C-alpha cells in the first residue's frame, strides 16, 4: 500500500513538473505562429492601396471560383446518382 502511494505521488510530481515545463516552453517558443521572416504581414503594410486591393480581389475571385466549382461538382454527382438509380430501376425491378 505504501509503495503504490509513493508511486502515485511520484507520478503526480512528474506530471506537475512536466506541465509547468510545457507551459514555459510554449511561452518561450509559441507554436501558434511562426517567427520566420516570411510569416508576418509587415510586407502587406508596405504595399500601396491599389496593390492591396488587387490582392484582395484575386483572393475573393479564387474563393468565388472554388464555390462555383464545388456547386458544379455537386450537381454532376447528383446527376450521376439519378442516372444510376434509373439504371438500377430498369435492370433490377
């Protein structure tokens, strides 16, 4: 009984020390963002308003095109399923 209590206390101490170390490590080296030169948006502020607008327009156009493509793919898949259902109904009454 004493040995299991000591093992439990040792595990809890190791977990507490590991948790404190992990919090310190995350604060020292955060993983939520990069510190590399290409990872920040400082370059964005250096662009003119027209260049920023061009970037924004290109990004929005790409997003709209992705929506259009997704809708077309869904429509094609639905048509395929309708055709399969018709074929199954025809040959497997």
